[in-house]
C-alpha cells in the first residue's frame, strides 16, 4: 500500500495553535486549529472538536483522560475503558472502519489508528469534508505525542501537555536494574512472543524485567518452542481477561519450558496491558508487583 | 535398491531433524536433552506421519477420481477442517483438544457433504461431480470462515489464520500417539484396495469388467482418504502440496501400481514434510516459518520441473 512506514520527524507533531488563548485572535481563515498527524497530514479545525469519533480503544481512553470524554460520539466495538464508554454508540471495527456508520454520527473529527488499512478511510473522510487524524499508538512515546495532538484538537492543550509530560517522565526515568527475565506469550500454536517493537517490551523494561525476546525487532513473532525453552525465562507473561491460566500450560510440549513447569505464569488484564494508555505508569507498577509476587 | 535409497533418505532426514534446530544442543547431550526428547523427536515423527498420511491420501484420491489434480485439499477437506477450527476459536473453545477435534469434525462434515453431493442417481459416486462438489464445498467453507473471522476479535482472527497455514509446533508425544493410533486403519484399508485402485485408474467400465466391485471400493477409498486427511489436519493444520506432489514424484520411480505406489508415497510424503519442517525451524531462527509455506516454496518449483519433463 501507498503508506510508507516512515517515522514522523523529530519535532513530532507540529502544532500551530492559534486563537483559544486571549492573545490569539480569530483570523480571516476558517481554520483556527491546524496540526499535523502521524502520517504527516494536515488536520485543520475551525474550532476545538465537539463531536469526535474514536476508532481505537487507546484513543478513546486518551480522550477521556483529557477531559474530552463527553465529546466522544462514537467508538469502536473494542473500546472498554473507562466504563462510561459503554453508553457511547458503537460504530464497529476500528481497523477498516465502516465509513458510513462513522459519518452517521456527524463527527467533526475522526481519529484513526495509523495503519495502511486505515489510510483509505482517512481519504474518504477528507473527501466528505470531515477532519480526520491518523495516530500511531504502538509505543508509550506515540501516546505522549497523541496526547498533545488530541489535546490541541479538542482545545485541551494543557491537559494534553500534562499527560504527555507524565508519560515522558515515565520513559526518561532510569529503568530499574532488571531482576527477572520474562517472555510474553501471545499465542501457543504456533508459539508467538512479543519482541522489542511492542509496548509490552517497553513495559517490561520499566518494570525491572528483561524480555528474553528483546533481540527480535518486530512487535511479535512466531518462534520455536525450543527457543523459549532454551532462553529459559523466569516467568511467562500472558494477556487474559479472565485471569485464568492458559490451557496450553498443561500441554506436554509446553512443559519443556521451566517457567511453565514451575507454574510461573503471570496473567495480565488485557484492557490495562494490551495497549499503551495514559495508565502506563499504573500498568508498570502492577507488572512490577506481579513479577515480585511470582519470584 | 530404490526402496533402500528411499529408506536411507528417510533415516537421514529424520536424523537431521533431531540434530538440527534453532538452538544448539551439544552432541554429547543429544540423548539426554529434554529439548531433543520432548520437542524435536516427537515433532520429527509427527511430521513424518502427517506427510505420509497426506501423500497416501492424495495418491488414492488421484486414482479414485482419475484426475492428476486431485488432492485432499481440492476435495474440500481443508475448508471443512479450517471452518471447524475457526468455529472453535470464535466460540472460545481453543483448548488443547478442542481445536484439533473441531478441525477433525469439520473435515468429516465436509466429507459427508461432498460425498452426498457426489452420489448422483442412487449410490453412483461420480468422480467428476465429486471433484466439483469438493471445490464448491471448500469455497463455501472458506467464505463462512472468512465471515466469522471478520466478525470476531482481531487477535483471534490473525491467530486462526496462522493455525490454518499449518504447523507442527503442537507436536508432543501425545499428538504422535493420537495420530499413530488413528492412521493404521485407513492405511490398511487403502493398501488392501490397491489392486482395485489399479483397475479403477483404467476407467470404471473396464474395472467392472475386470471384476472390481466399483461402487463399494470407491466409497471405502474415499472415506479412508478423508479420514487420513482429517487426522493430519487435526494435529497440524492445513499443509498443502504434499498430497498433490508426492504421488506424482513417486510414480516416476514406482510406476502406477498402487501396491508399490502407496507405501512409497507414505515414505516420500514423510521425507518431504520432515525436510520442510527442518527448513521452517532453522531458516529464520529464532523465528519460525509456517511449514505450509515451506512445502509450497519447495514443492511448487519441484512440481514445475516435473511438469516440464512430463510434457517434453
């Protein structure tokens, strides 16, 4: 697809904030807020967005954290935090969204997850005259950038800056010395683990653990079971909403992995851990506590 | 002599499958290492048995429908098995036993449906109708599967497709036991029908004149070949090309007599899948490729070469 996975340049999001504050005056041009999204597209709004459709769970959560939750008029089927989101109309999937269902919510801003699958939808919103922003949200630093961008677009710049600063502080604090080695297992057959490209790898470092598959650059990858056994993590971390042990933990081939044999499997709740969120500091503390408990 | 060479090759790839792997195991530890004992050995055996089952299934189906294109997957079984698996995942039933069982049930359901459609005019199993029914049922199962997948959770969706590409990561002594218990019966049934398959390959009328009980043989062969495929899909997902290519390869050495062709196909299929699995595990270590992709990458050029020799 046309969208090349280039990183946004160093300055990150270019914000041209006008108006809003007393000194700024409304100019002749219709766009009072102009920003650049993570795909390098210009997003222009006449006034802070009042009707926002969020096409990703992380963005929904972020909008609530910014204090703009009451302006979210549509969300994906998968948005589950905060609990108030259940009252917001569901527009279906976030990836490859149903453009008609989204536009039926009459949004003045649509926020999409930045992926090649969503580039076409963003163009369609452009053609319909609905402002849209493509936002990366794979790592904590992405979320910090998103907080500033969405803060600006919703007229909540101060809140956006403070969330971004808090996330930045979490990232810039020297990580604790790693005292345990973990593997994140996201699927059992074929075995798939989290690599360095994922938010979870970042979270492990912040929580004082080392991901034994940090050498894999991809966010996730299929590996051989014997590699997991040989790298011998102290604990296996899985995402699960039920909190139950995964069924594969009892299978004979998985019992070649010492952490599985010794029952050191940490099950984390998906809604807090499956995506970077403004609650990253909470997630870090929780993971750290769980790792200490497993020792 | 030929048989000896094939047997030697089988022993060689099995030995390589145990020695080679993404992690290093010292020579001295080969007999004691749990990685070798609990992962590599069962995985090599499972690959061999699955490859063999698929190849024998393909060889018999090619004779049955008198079509060199026939293979277990063209006849709709992969679609059925895949649908069973996706249903299990969508219904959160992906436990250690539920997934393979669901795949197996799906394969059997597709078999029954194809078989039913293939029975035209009172128990007359028409090969052409059977093939068409297989393609149709396979396509329908594929469509239902895609519909379910696009309506279900994004993560589960991706994983269902990964499983469908085929893989032997689930190998353990338990899965080897399951398939070792399951294979002998359909294999014996097919081997016992070898002579009838030779006759059937001549056409149904000649076969009937030469004394073959055409209709019961067709039914028996079809069910046994389906059972083999179902068992293979149940433990390892959908692995393509083995059932199509290996029988054609083996006909070069063993001719068209099924008494020789079926055992040769079993060993040949085993060799191909074990070799493909070594590549899948080692080529991009520590990452792993789906073995179904490797069989296609290795098998298709081999097959293209063969076709050229065949047609010139």
